[in-house]
C-alpha cells in the first residue's frame, strides 16, 4: 500500500507544487519546495528499503503426486478347495490360425471327370492348405494351368479365368476339381513350365 500512496501523492501534490512555485507567494513557494523534498525523500527511501520476497509460483509439475490407492489383497481360497494354476497357454484366449504351405504347385496327374470337369492331383505336404487359386488360359489347343495353394478361406475371383477352389487331401494326395465349361478337348499343361500334365484314366 505504501508505494501506491506515494504514487498518488506524486500525482496530486506534484502539479500543485509546481503551480505554487510559479504563481504562489514566498511562503507558498517554500511549502511547495518542502513538499517536493519530502516526496523525493520518500521515493528514495522506498527504493533503498528491502522489500519482502515474493514466493515463487510452483510449477505444475512440482505438485506432490498422490500415491495410488493400495491394491486390495487377493481373496484367500476357501478351505478344502484347490487353487487353479494357470497353464503356459492360459493367456491366449483366442487360438492362432494354423499356417499351411502356401506355394506354387505343379499337378502330377489330370483326370477328366463326368460332367465336364478336371481333377488335378499332387503329393500333399504335412501342412497342406485347404484352398488353391487356379488360373486357366487356352493357347494352341492347350489348357494352361497355374495352381497355387493358399490358406485364405475366402478369396473372391479377381478376373476372368481365375478360380478359388477347395483342396481335398486323402492318403497323402491333394486334389481339386476344376470346372472346364467346354474346355475338355484341350490338353492340360502346366502354365509355368509348359510341360504337359499326364492324364490318368477315369
């Protein structure tokens, strides 16, 4: 409050003292000089006297963090009951999908089926896939076949001549049935190597 009072005194008495120095009588001038001297002395005293230290504002990060609530103790098992022990696979609630041998296959045999279809077979692997993508092309009386096994159970046909067909495994042999739609008179040929796929009797 003292600095504010001193400032207000300067604002009110300063102009009055200057006016008295110019227009006032000798006693008024002497009083104006004395008043200005007192105001100046008060200003010097305010600058010399020590001021109380202002406490620094504590940063937000310096606030004391509350300790987390203590965890409640685990319930004790009832008498006579055996606690269940978690097995090594107890955390995996959802089983992971099984993997299979995704690769390009070369059919070993091609057999014509009743109804205008072609049965392709090859030796099965221990982790044979349950689906295969088959691409068909005709060229020079040849039916070019590209076959690749895949584990994706649902894959849509992306372009004409590409089919996703189920694979059946029996006695170590994997096979699938390809609908030909009028292409039974073509010679089944592996599209990658260009070699003819041997035919077997129905």
